[in-house]
């Protein structure tokens, strides 16, 4: 994300292929971000997509 030609947020998105062991799950998505000017400001979220048989 850029504001006034400066990088305001550096992000990374990671996703796994939906592999369904024993028909209990569907995949994982991870999102991380940090402010380049102040690396102590961070954000992280992980989501496990799940289904039931």
C-alpha cells in the first residue's frame, strides 16, 4: 500500500492447497503485514477453513 509515494504497509499472503485429510479441513490462509517505517507495528491473521463430513 502506498500513500504519497511512500510505502505505508508491506503485506504477505500465503495460502495452502485444500488437502482434506479425513474430510475435516479445507486449507489455511495467512496474512501478515508491517509498517516499513516502524517494524514494531505488525499484523498477523491465520484462517483455517474447515468442513464437517
